[in-house]
C-alpha cells in the first residue's frame, strides 16, 4: 500500500472514501477527476504514490480535469499553475495560493481518499 499527502480522517470515514477507480484506471503519470465521499477530487498517480487534491484550481476556480503530472507536481490545464502533489504548495504562477490536498492510498485494489 502506498500513500500520498496527509490529512486527518473524519470519524465517520475511518477507512477513507472509496473512489470509482483502481490502479488499472490510472496508470503512472496520470490524473483524473473522481468523486470521493460526495466530493469531487483530483486523483494523481505519480512516482509510485497516490495523491488526491481539490478538483478546482485555486487560481481561477476552473476544474483540474486534464491536469498533467510533472515529477512531483501537477500542472493546471487552463493557465499552467503548478502545485506540489504532496503538500499542495503552489510552485508557479499564475496561482498565488496552494491546492487543498488529501491523503490517498491503494487498498484492496481500489483507491481510497481521506477527506477532512
């Protein structure tokens, strides 16, 4: 089991929210928008780890669908804002603030996201 970014688990979600995706659906170096616990999240598979983040870019509020993975970063498909997948920290303009991130793991052939 691999783990990406960290976030506290909700008491009513001790095992994380399951996604409608498994490892075969997201090859390394890819991202996808999925629903976890009734919330849209961006899921990324990079460097052998799973990451989950908010579905909207904090720069313009546009969906991160189609975001590209570069190393340990994700790049917004609309204006090129760059964010660290592990911490959410913005690494390049035009964003001036970070992306919300959540802990993500692979368990039982599915990806699970731990929402706050």
